[in-house]
C-alpha cells in the first residue's frame, strides 16, 4: 500500500500457509500477521497506519459520554 506522498507503508502478499491461501500482512516491514481475505488484510494495514499516526496522548481516547 502506498500513501499520498508515494511512500510504501504496507504490504499484503498472497502465500500458502499449511496448504491454505493466506495473506501475509506487513506494516513498514514488520509482520502483523496473516489474513484470510485481501480486503481484511488491507484494512488491518490501514488501521495500523491510523493508529501509529495518532498523537500519543490521544491513543485510546474516547469522547465523554453524557
């Protein structure tokens, strides 16, 4: 996957794991795991990008409930 500045940040590669097709999910060269669908693996990569892009003080932040 490529961001708006043309930098690669994620890779989803089709591989065989124990004889079954799986998607190897990587974020900036770090293995995140394996997924069963291309859509799910791309979502996982994008969620990791969003999570790491958030300011540290805002991670886990939720709006106040009334």
